[in-house]
């Protein structure tokens, strides 16, 4: 018997360590590259080609992230890869277009990104490219480091053998599934009609006054209400109905019809992005829990989605132009590559690199308040706790837009910009490594995870993912608050409902 014969577990651990080692080595090279570009690249050089080089390096990083993740997890379509897709698109999207020679008249470097900042120079763009790629790579390193933890089966401390058997028994899981379904249905009676009503009202406002009026006018909703907070449970409730019913046909039709109405109203209002995360998550759910999507079906769905988006774009163009002015050129323009909604969307999403460009030039030193991550945790339930503690506070997006840039509208933010704001360009990648570890620990589930055995865990992961994706283009504070009222409150109610059902079941038996 050869005691030194390597086992599959040892081989897997070795592969894991190799990938982490390679990623750390690439991160060190990335740090060196950042210092070199800061020291050697200047405005006197022709830097246009260097921008293209770093754009292609970004494509290389996308390939590396997905291949390394697949080598460990044997999964190319899961919660982590969904998150990373939007991470890349929002923070590096325009660079992907530049790599293929595709440009837009309003892209970064063509016009002033903000009135008081001007047109960023190629040096500004290169520095932003490097810090963004380094930040994404460090985030991925953090994700890889937490991977092994997900596969270690720890004993359930403090539970008897009977309790452990109960937690894995079919009757207990059935009660949990029923609790998820009934709680989601009861809450959905309130939040689903209210969300659809809100979406319809937004559509009417946008139709009359434009999409921007939803955020910067007297029609904008600024003060949170009880119904507004409950509304955060809209999408988690839909997910709960699917999981709790084990994707029964009637429930699937109901959920998809409700979501389609919500999607169409948001599209007609001018919203081209916030619904996209949810569509991808629903596709993943169907693939994971109901009917796997093979390669051929994936291509068919992709073609259908592209055609659908072009049709929606054509409808929006016609609505903006006026029905009386419809002609063939307008329709052809809506279906042209130059005006493709895919290309337009990627350029719009990639605009989230703008705050990174501004802050890396020294703006991060002007932040007058405490660590934004600490403030986000303290203000998760209510900002009143921050005020009670006497901590000076302002929303990052409000400070950046109104105080720092002097704008009357929102300039947006991003996960990279917030890391720079808290640690500066040097420590921002290290902060993102920690964030990568934490986020992946929360949302990762193994490919062989059976949602019917741990349905609450699965609901938590899927619902949390829908609130975490927006932090790639926003600040953490708002998303933490939305996550608390959308996920934590719902999961708590489900757990309480399950406890009551279990007690009743035991008494009747």
C-alpha cells in the first residue's frame, strides 16, 4: 500500500494553491505596472495605443478570471460569474469596445466627463484602466481564497444527532419550502401590486417629463416609507415563490408574467439597466433548478434577446420621435450596429469608470467623513443610529455629486471608486481583496448544491446577489439598506413562519 500516493483531494488542493499563487503573482505585477504608468506615462507621449493595449489586457483578465474559476468549481454560470460579468461591464465596459475599435461620441475621453472636471487625458484613462484591472484581479484573489472554505464540511456544533438528522430530513425540508412559499405569497399580496403600480406611475411621469424626472424633480421619491421599504422584497418574493413551489408550472407562469409586466414598464420608462441583473438571475435560476440550458438553447436565447432589445430600442426611438414622424430611416437606424442597444448599453454601463478617474487624481483625500464601509454597516437599518453616535455623515453619492463636483444631478459611483475613497490608489486593491473574500463567501454555492435540501440558504444567496450586483456601479450604503429590508427581513419572517409551522406539525403528530 503506497501511503504517498496523491489523492484527488490533494491534487485539487494543489491546483487551488497554484491558481492562488498565479493570481497573487499577477497582482504584484499589476502593482508594479501601476507604479510604472504613474511614473513613466506622461502627457507628452502618444498614449492612444497604450489605451488599446490595456483594453486588450482587460479582455485577457476576463478570460483568466473565468478559466481559473472554472478549473476550481467546474462552473461557468453561477452567482460569482454573474457578479463578475457586471463588475467588468460597469467598470471596464468602454475599454472592451475600444479594444475592437468601436467608439461612441459620448465616450470617456471624447467629451468632459463632468462639467467641472473637463475631458480626461489619455494618462488619466490609462491610470484608471490599470487601477481597475488591478482591483478586479485582487477581488478575484479574495474569491479564490475563500473557495476552499466552501467545500469543508464542518460538524454542527451544539446539535444532537437527532437534531442533525431532522435538519436533513424530507419532512423538515418540506416545511421549510412551504414556509418560503406561504411567506412570499402573503407579503407578495402587498408588494407585487404596489411595485407594479409604482412602475406604472414612473412610466407615466417619464412619458410626460422624461426619465430624469424620476430622480431630479418634484416627482422624485426621497423619503422612505413603510411601503417603499416593503417594496424591496418584490424580487426576493418572486424568487421565494419559485423556490418554495419547487418551480411548479403555475407559479412559474405567474412569476414570469408579473416580472414581464415590471420589465416592460421599466423599459418604456427609459430604464435600461436595473432590470438586467434580475433577468440574468432568473435565467440562472431556471438553468440551475428547473431546466438546464445547453449550448444550442443558449445561442437561441441570446439571439432572441438581441432581437428583442433592438425592437424595444426601435419602439423607444419611435416614441421619442413621435408617431407622425415614423419613417424607414428611423427604423433602420434603430437596428443598425452603430446604434445597437447592446453597444449603447455597454458604453453607458462602462461610464462608471468616471468617478475612478476623478478620485485617482487626488480627490480621494477630500472625503471629510469616516470610512464608508463602517458607515454603511451602521446605517444599514436606519441612518439615525449614525446621528445618535454623533458621527458626521453624508451619502457618498451625494457628497461626490453635489459637494465635490458641484452638480445638481447624480454622477454615480462604483466599487472601485469607493475603495479608492477609503484607502487611496495604493491600498484600494487590498480593500477589494477583502471585499472579494467576503462577497464570495456569501454568494457562492457549489455546483452540486441541492436547493431543496437547504432552500433558505439558496433563497438567501439568490436574493442577496440581486442586491450586491448594483454595488459594482454604486455605493455600498444604499445597497446595504436595500439588502436588509429586502432580504434579512424576509428571511427572518420565513424563519419565524417555519418555526410556527414546525411547532404546529409536531403537536398534530
